[in-house]
C-alpha cells in the first residue's frame, strides 16, 4: 500500500529528528537536500558513533557552511550553540579564520567572553568584532523601547501638579489661570497650581548587580548592553557592578558595551553578600534608587547576612528587584530557598526577557508594586 505525500513528509521529518538509528532498514527515503541535512545533524547529534566533526578547522568550516545552507538563521544559531556545548569546540574559536564564518548571536558572544583570558592576540580583535556585532543587534532591538519607557515615566514624574508654596511656578500658574480672573476682587483665583519640576540632572539612580558566574553568561551580555543604553539617558544615573567572589565596578566602561563586557570575568564562584555590601555604599537617596540583582541566587557563603542587607535596602525605601535571568531562555536552575526568603520580604524572584525589561523599569520608577505588575504580565514568579 503506497503512502500519500503528507504521510511521507511526516515520516521524513521524524527520520531527520530521530536519526538513522530509528530507521536501520532505510525504509524512509530522503531527498538529496534531506540527505545533506541528515549528514550535518548526524555529525553533531550522533557524534559518538560517527566521529563527530573532528578537531580540524577545515572540517568545522565546511560543517558551518552546510548548516547555513540547509537551515534558517534561528536554527543555525541553536545548532552552533549545541556544537559548542556538546563537542567542546571552544579551542577552535581561538582561530580568527573560523570566527569570521560563524553566525553571531548572544550565546557565541558569551562563549567568547568566557574565553577572554586565553584568546591569542591574533584572535582578540576578531572576537571583539563579533561581540560588537551582537551588541549592535541588541541595542537596535532594545534601545527604542527602553528610551521611550524611561523618558516617558520620568517626564510625567517631573510635572509637579501639587506643589508646596515655595515650589509654585507663579508666572506659569498666572498664565494658566487668567481665565479665572475675578473683576470684582481684581484678582485671579487659581484653579490649578503649576509647580517647578524637580532639579538635578538625574531623577533616578539605577544600580545593576550582575552575577558573572558561568551559568549567567547570556544574562551578562544582555545586562551589559542594557546598562550602556540606560547610561546614555540623562534622566537616570546608572551603575553596573559585576561580581563572583569579588566585586568589580564597571561603570567607567558604560560608554562602550564591548569594553564593558570584556571587563567581565565569566566563571568562578558567587558572593552576593559582598555585592550587596558594595551596593549599600552606592545608595545616597534610597527613595529614588532602584537596585536590580541579576543572579540565580546560588550564594557561595551563608545567606543570612545577604538577606539582611537586602531587607535593609527594602526598608529604607529602595526599590529592590531580583531577576533570576535577563535573557530569552528563562531561568531553569536557581536557588529556591533564597527565592522563598525574598518572597517573605515581598520581593518576587523571576526571569525577565530583555524585551520586557523596559516595562519593568517603568513600573519600578513609578514605584508600582512589582508583584502587581507581574500579575499583568506573562511572567512566572519563581518563589
């Protein structure tokens, strides 16, 4: 009995997904293009039995060319990531010729940053160029929404609609209320008082605490780019602090996301308490400060002192936000005990996509309850 076309296509898809081991008798025929797809998938996902890609750059280059030939860009990026994870191709990324052939994405940038210390001189500039291209892609995607969200809420905040007597802008108030002039009393009865906006170059202070342990690699890339965008906005003052078992203030590099990211040392342990101590010293006006901790919460030492510091910041009026991840993949692994401790303080711990981050910052600037804000979003709280 012959199979109809749709059934044949269905079997071919499953054959490509499961590999040749699912069809040892080769009962499912593949087209010439599908044979090529099967070859590149076998090299990666059935590498233990077939010998994989080998260890030479020419083999990998040919394979990279093949996956771009057979698959769309999002799939190419996913397969590249799997190749780096499964086959340990990091040493080949040290070759500038290979770097130039890769499809750039956040995961590739994160891998290059983790190899920063062992990059040879001839590969370093190529690696920086790859990371720069990723940063430019992210900035193009994220800047418009972030700039609109932050400036929008800040501009609304500075309009002082209920000024105290010494804050009243009398010229503007008189002009606005001329229609309420009372001839009988030869005076104006102001229906609306116009106040001066708040003074000072920065209306909000945003402190980003960035966990640079290896598990947070893609979050580090997104955080670095977002931090540089925030730093370019005059209405907010931005500080970015990277930490593992030590703390490094990278705020001087906020002019260039590539310099900032290459200042990160991916890997190592985690000392959130030390980062919180550093953040405490940065807070000068708690009511106008937002502290964002981006970490999977796996504290290397006792968590009691860390929780005391967070509780203190919360108590004095800082807006404290705990993000388990800032990426498009979510946070599959995190410290549930610490997340529950944060929940007791009224602080939800959740993963946030970069595209949702502008709305989150707008809510924080307006001092909204983040738990209520989360209720309006499709975000899963992890505590």
